[in-house]
C-alpha cells in the first residue's frame, strides 16, 4: 500500500538550491523546519552506496539558523542547554542538547560560535526561534534574536576532502573536526565547518545570502565532475548504522538527554545557568535509554509510527523509532528506546512490526 504524498504549498518554503535539486532528479521530500528536505534521489540504497564511495552535495537549508547577538548572547544560549559553553572558542561548533525547564529535549542542534557575543544555533526539526525570542524578552536580556539568510550546504563522503581542496584550498581541508573557518565565496564571507550529518566525513558551508546558492552549487559540481559528485541528502541507512539520532523520531520533548544517550553533554555542576539544571539533576538515572538493535526476518517495512518492543513474557520493553535494511551489514539496523531491565547487550526481545512479529537483539554499539 502506498502512503499519501506531501502536498506542495507555499507554506513549505523552497531553498536557494531547490531548482538545482529538482534538476538533479530528486524523487522524495519531507517537511523539516517548514522547508523542503530532499530524502531520495535514485533510491535509498543507491544513494547510500554512492555516499560511502564518492562525494555528495546536500541541500540542508532546513537546518535553519537562529542568530543570537549582543552582550547577553552567551547567557541566553546557556539558559537552554546543560552543556557548559564558557570555554567555547570563536571557531568551534558544539553539539548541544536543548532542554526546557523540565529537562525535556527541545532540539539537538550544532551551535556555532562566531564571537563572544554572536552565535548561530543550527537547528534540527523543531521551532526554536520563538522560544529564544520569548526567553530574551521574558528575562529582559540585551540581545537580538532573528533568522539570518544563511543556508547550509553539506559536502559529504570519502572524496569530500578532495572536492573542498579544489574549491576552497588545503587550509580548509586541514580544519579540525567541529571547527570552522571563514572563506570568501561570491564576494561574501561565509563559514565552512568540518561537520555534517553522516559518518563519512565532510563539511558544511553556511551559504550567506540566498542569491549565491545556485552559483556555489554549480562551482562544486564543475570542480567535482571527475570525482562522481552527485546531489544527495541525509541517508536513513547510513545514519542509523552510525547512531545519528533524529529529533522527533528517536527523541522528543518527552525524553531527557540522559535517555537519549547524551549524558556526556550534560555538565550539571558547571552549567548552572541552564533552566533545566535542577530538573536534570533529579533525572540523571534513566529507566529507559536509546540502544542499537538488530531486527531479524528480512527487510522490514517502512517505519512511520513507533513499533512496540516486548520481552519474552509479552510485557512492554520499549519501542523502535528508526529501522531499515542495511545492504552492507545484511541485517535490519534500528534505533530503539529500551527499558532498563532489557537494555543489556545480547538481550533478546520481540518487536511488533506492521508485517509480523520479529525477533530483536540489543547490541553493544552501533555498526559504524
């Protein structure tokens, strides 16, 4: 049975690269931060194999930026995350859990520090602009909060370094992981970071000004023609193999960072300015947590709702939030929220998938 399609609407914004993405033959989209996010070009499996062997350019404009500028910028960002930001350098990118006053996850963005009084919060899929605006006004902070005209373009894959070297120079290729440099493109200063939502390595260029999008796209494709550069997108198989969590799928505001396996980013002794600090102190010992699991029984169907997990007595043991067949590992790879009594590696469980009941094994680590 085919699923309903996503109806086009001007409420779902196009991106600076949409025409190039369409010309490249995109076959599927999802809606992410009120924008079009490509999901398939040739097929999920073919896109996956190419990502692991060559280089892709991804339109990830959906990673909208919330710019926070002013004397109280650091204070405002720290109010929303339990990660201690005090020693963050001006060229650093931090992965941060954003939490509410109860300690529930609101987002898990990359935070880019541009100066002591200027930050970009590069969002996953949830509205945070209004949250930051509300906090800044409610607490009377001396900041400006707005969405700049900045659209990330990811360059991912094992040949990403060579493509970036050709276009931006060896100095950029030498950038350390989760650090950024400033480059001049189309006469504009932009930052490029060694980061991206894959385990294959690469960069994200924060395109400053929508009018430059297509020209930059064309430069990358001209420079990478002999590298088999293709348009691509975040790949479900690769991201589950690597344990890259998807906000809204694998974690929501009903989960704490500790339940999402992000406890190492919670510095509760020092990040006391976080509004959720007191609540998180009481919730440090989770009774459920993200785990990688392997599902038996051939290719699983598409997952568009949570699949219940059960123990050998038929009692609830958690749920599967992401699952797909992996061609490289010849198994169904999955991410699950598993109850504490059942999360030990090797534990055998059952999942109620849409097609049938399947056996499940909890793993000690993700595949890549």
